[in-house]
C-alpha cells in the first residue's frame, strides 16, 4: 500500500470504475431531471460573473500587447484576426473552464463532501436513493451543458473587450479591425471552443464528484476536497489543452 | 430585480469588510511575525508548489507556442512567434498562471485551514490566551506567500521559456537559433522585472483574499462554512490576479 506507484495505479483504476458507474447511471433510469435543471441554473448564475471577469481582461491584455508587437512590423490591421482566433479557440474555452472548475467544481466537491461528512450520503442510500444518481450525475450533466454556453458569452465579451482596447484605446482603424475579424473567423473555431468546453466541463463534474465522494476527516476534509478538485481539474485542462492544440495543428484545422 | 439588488448590497458589504480586513492585516504585518511560523509557511508555499508549477507551466508554455504558431501561420507571421511567446509569456501569462496556481493550491489551503480553526473555536482560544490571532496566524501566512510568489514567478518564467523553446524546436521544427535571437531581441531585463514585480502584487492579494475568507468563516455554518470559504477564496483570487494583471499591463503599456 505504501508504494506510490501502486497507489497511483489504484487511483486510476478507481477513477475508471467511477466513470463507468456514472455512465451506467446516465444510460439507465431513474433520472432526476428537476435536480439537474436546478443545479444547471445555479451553476450558470454563479459562474457568469467570474467567467466574464476572467476572459474580458485577458482579451484586453492580448490586444494591448498585440498592438505593440504588430506595430513593429507595421501590420497592426492584422491584429484582430490573431485576437479573434486565439480568443475563440484558446483563451475563452480554457479560462472559462478554469473558472468553472474554480467556482462550480469546488462548490460541488464541497457540497458532496459536506453531505458525506454529515452522513447524508449514507442516509440517501438508506432511503434507496442512489447517491451517484441523485448527487453526482446532475452535477456532471450540468457542468457539461453549462460550460459551453458560458463560453459563448465569454467569447463575445472577450472580443468586445479586445475591440475596446484595440480601437478606442490604442487607436487602430475601426474598419480594418472588423474586416480582418470576419475574414479569419469561421464557425469551425466556435465549434472547436464549444467542444473543448463540453469536454473540460465533463472533467470538472467527474473530478468534483469523485473527490467529493472520497471525502473523509470532518470540516478540514471538506476544505481539502474543494482544494484538490480545483488543482486536479486545472492540471487536466492545461494538459488536455496542449494535446488538443497539437492534434488540431497536425490535422491542419 | 430584488435579487440583483440583494446581490449588489451583499457584494458591497463584502468589499467593505475586505477593506477593513486589509487594513488590520497590513498593521499586523508591520510587526515582526513569529519566525518559526513564517519559515514553516514559506517552505509549505514555496517548496510545496514547485512540482505543480513545473508541470503546469511546462504545458502552458508548450501550449502557448503551439497555439501562437497556428494563429500566426494563417497569415505567414511565423517570424513574430519569438516576440509573441517571449513578451506574452514573460510579462503576462506565466505570472498570472503562477498567481492562479498559488491561489488554487496555497490560497485554498490557507482559507480551509483558517476556516477550520475558526469553526472549531481555536481562534477564540488564542484570543482568550491574550495572543492576537491577526499577528500570530494571519501575518506569517501573508509574509510567507508574498515573499514566495515572486520567486515562483521567476522560476515559472524560466520553465516556461524552456518549454517554449522545446516546443518550437522539437515539435514545430523551427530553427532554435532564430528563436533564441528573437527572444533576445524582444525580451529585456525590464520585462523580467515586470513579471516578478507582478508576482509580488499577486502574492499579497491571493494571501489576503484567502486569509479574509478563512478568517471570516462563521461557526454556525460548520463544515459547509469551510467549503464556502475555500470556494470563494479560489474564485476571487483567480479573478483578482487576472483583473490586476490587466490594470498593471494597461499602466505599463499606455
């Protein structure tokens, strides 16, 4: 047991089994639609402000920094195509997912952890309500659906903020900004961002559920669960982001 | 509309409480903190984060390079990759990522830790013994994180540039010499100083936000209160890093 390698393999196996169990729960009933809708609404409301506050400033910084770099080569009109591509494909999905992990992931893990510590999870099982179906699956589905929707709003806010810092603040020509914006962006970019978000959202729900259900050790354990969820999810998002970026580049997309 | 109004009122109340806490924390920081505690927290925050920062920044740097390349290749601007990766990484991305990582790992830890102490009445016990909890608990944590984050930032910049070089040469088959020349031409010592200076600001902000939420956890909330404190401190620390980064960059560029 003390061997870290053995423990790592054990954890991977446990997560795999947990994923399969959740898959079976989603495919077969009973399903708790009302609970799912409630969690979705709660997540959307709670995450909207953090997601917007994360993506918009970053887009502004890219615009400011891009103006400096592009001006040296005298091609500052091209700024908007670089800005739009990197926001649509990269920054908006990644940052939106990281903020969903920070807000929704940690609160889901803390909620499940609190229920576990107080014995409410066992109480559900005694009442013959499967805690996986009633507590974990709604969180998973909600994260998977809400993250791409938040990403759309975040992308829009990001482009508006990029425009604000490029055109009125840094003095780029308004017409050139919009011409290059439309010429380089295709619906494919948005779909790639949405797909990434759905994938990362599922990761958030899965990790939050697993870590939350494994909580032990009272109030301090709840804090640890919330903390671990965020750390693990950020690792997953950044590693997956690099792998997906490489795959897309190799496919020529 | 009533809901939005309560939300605004509550947020403003939180900002006010935070301002009061910030003043108390600054005053507590002015006296020399207990040295043993300071060393313990500094090694926890600094040495404990090295592995996480290494892994995450490696992938961030490689990702930045690959993404930057695919964005620039569309209009034949591959020559600008070094400038983009160098300045963007050193001045913006790596310090912010270091701040977010420290917020998620150390900040959340501090918040959970202090909140647990608060709900199990350990803080009150300290007060009864005549020990000022702001000085004994909060000040060493603040000092430790504030001093460690700039060091982690410098480390993150080194790792990130290495990862960018690796991705450019090994994965994208660019010429390594050209890439280094571009970095040399575009990244000045002042950029490095700006990145590390940002780390100092982010470190203090993250630690202060985390201590605020941990310290103001309510005893009646029990275990749930620890979860709330952790959650809020992670989210607000990340948002604070990103927003302050924009403000600092805007001041530096304009």
